[in-house]
């Protein structure tokens, strides 16, 4: 029901799904709005043993890296030791997330790598931009794409046969082997690989052609 709330300051938190509604409300009341950075990312799945040194010390690490090429902020997010990559549905978009279960461990650890980008005028649709990228992946794969890091480096798509012979077996069986270069803009595509290279300094076992990108 409709309710009038009066106050010096009003805090509204409709979430990402309600962002377009909130934007419309602000425009109707001539409230000045600004764009937050856009986070575009992939979820990386690695052998759990490769991250054990780090996850034993800090269960969910937050690592930040600034790229030399574009000077953008790249960070890890939602690390799931011995976890699974899972499907997530939101507003007609299929994407991935990660979970760890106390009673069911896998041989893999997964985490997100996110690139934060601040756009300039006249760009005013950061959420629509992110949705477009996710939707493009859905169109190409019928859902979610998975690609081996080794295939990404060689500029070729992953195939069921290449994944079958990979050391890291994807925990998300519904993912379609494909090529993320058809989805990610050049700037974001270049910055998905570099942070993993620097993470190798924490674990010599991390950099492997068999890592999976979703």
C-alpha cells in the first residue's frame, strides 16, 4: 500500500533489480543522480590445493590489483574454498555464483574477478551495460559459458573434449564450452588473465592452462 514517509533524510535501498525504478523516482523529483562504477567479471575455478595456503589463513580473501595497461581496479570477490560454481537467475538473466558447503567439499576453489570501470558522459546506463554483456553470453551459449584459461590464451574456444582432459573438472555441469572473447569487451577481456598471473606469486600451483573461466 502507499505510505507517506517524511524525514530530513530518506534512505531507499531497492537493490539492483529496483535501480531503474529508483532512477525514475529521482528524475520525477528532480533529484541529482550519479553513476556508480560498473563491475564486469568472471568466476574463476582453480584446484583447491593451489589456493590452500591463502584460504587456510584467510577464508575469503579480498585481493585488489591495479592493471598497468589501463590502470583499472581489479579485485577478487566471493572466494569459495572447496566449493561449487552454481547457476543464478535474476530478471531474465542467467549468470553464475559460488557456494561452499560445510558437509560437501569439492577439489576446487572458485572466486570472482571483477573489473570496476567509471564511465564518463554521456554514458548513463551502467546496469543496462552489465545486463547486456550477461545477455550476450546467454544468447551465445543458451546459458553460461565456460572456457579453459589455456584455450583463452591460444585464442580458441573450449570444447567438451578439451574440458574432459582438463585437470580442473568444472563443477557446473550445465555450462557450455565456448569462447569468452565473443562476450567481454576488449578492456575487460585483457584484464581477466593478468590478475591470475600475479596471484601466482602467492601460489606456484595456480597458473595452469586448466583453470576454468565462467
